[in-house]
C-alpha cells in the first residue's frame, strides 16, 4: 500500500479502444472534443493506416490521439516543450490522470456509433523509494505471493495477470496485467546552448518501483461491448488499475 501521502506518478497513461473495422474518425476532431482547442500537431502514415493529432492539455500535459487500423489510442503524457516540473518528467498522480482521461472521453463516446469490442488502460506507473532495497521491500508488500530477498535477488522483473470477471457484464473477462520491477533512474537537465557542449544544470538519481499497467478486456470476445456500458467498463478498468497500484496483486 502507498506510504503516507506518497502517490504513484506515471510517465504516461493510455486508454485504448478496439473496433472491428477501421476507424473513420479524424483524430483532430477527437482532440477538439477532448481539449476544446485546436491540434498543435497532426500527421499520418498511410501505409500503416495511421493518423495522429496532439495538443497541450494545460501547462504541463499533452494529449495524443492516434488511429491505427481498428485501434484508437488516447495518450496523456508530460509536455516536453516546456521546463518540466520534475526530472524525469512525470504525471504526478497516475490514478487521477487515468480517471481524468476517462472523463474526457465520456462525452465524446456518447455520440459514437462505432462498435467497440475491447477496451484497455495502460501506463508506466512509478512509486519513489529510497533505494533498490527499499524498492524490493515495496514489491514484497505489493506482491505478497513472491518471496523477495534483496540480499540474494537482483534484476527482479515480474509480469503477472490476475483475470477478473466484470461486475457490469457477466461474460466479460478483465485481464489485470502488470509488469513489476525496481528501477534506478539517472537523469540530467542541460542548458541547451549547444547540442554537444551543453552544461548539465541538474542531475537527479532516483529509485522507483515501476508497474507497467495493461488492464484490458478479453481479446477473444466476439461481441461488441453494449454501447450504454462502455463508459462503465472504462471506469471499472480504472478502478482495477487503482487497486493494482494501491493494494497490490494476490
């Protein structure tokens, strides 16, 4: 469980929607609907049937909408065109960022007619710890079924899925998938005066517990999710992410 008021941050959060056909939507339209503003960047790769648009959400975050074939990715991440508030740049509350993105999608989804067969929520969550040993203790707390000993174990990484039944749709399976590790980040900020001679203004060395989330509905499902329940399913997946990060996995 989280220590005191410390929260999980994230290098990005993502909500992905899968249809059975190629999305016809222009990603710029989705950016306008979710932000109320115009896209700052757009692009496409016709060979991959990929179309993308992005825009700032506020002074520290940006959103990107990408359509690839039958897949739609909505990604929120720190802005890199402004001075970051932390090194490395992160979103300060992973769970709240997931829920905020879900709220932004809700109104847009209410007008959608595309059949949605699958939903996924992902992100790279980070929990600060004092050092690698503290990271292993935190992992042992979150993964009670694993016997971790920092004096004997090194380079620990665990990818585990604990499938759950949806509370909203009886025949819908939720894959509670996460990849866990204890990591060390050495990051520097440069003054940018020259590409090869810039002076490091600040160097940060931090240790984290990392949880790469990929909470998703069953890929083998051959029926669309009822349109009136899609928002509820997204909220349910967000709650699973919250439980994984703050209660751990059994």
